[in-house]
C-alpha cells in the first residue's frame, strides 16, 4: 500500500527491551478523507526517517498488519 502525506509528528528514538530501537512518526494522509496515521520503525529502519522533518511531504510503501 502506498501512502502520501505530510509528517506532523516525529518522535525520538527509544531503546526498548533487548536493545530494540524504535521511533514513531505520524503522517496526515492526503485525499478526500485525510486522517492521521502513526507508523513505527525498528532497529536499522529508524535511520530512514532521520533526514525528514515535521512538515515534509513523503510517500511510503507499507504492509499494514493487525493484531
């Protein structure tokens, strides 16, 4: 699934159990029914968000998974 939107929130990297690193960011999805979507990146993937700042427009590919 491809999602395009603007970053409205970018958290700081957290250190979880067993050395797992996590960062959360939130996008406002573009389109007729915009919504705020949170995303988590883990370990080596946390570097992917470093070059972006709040307000940047981005497109990302993701695989949504439920619980």
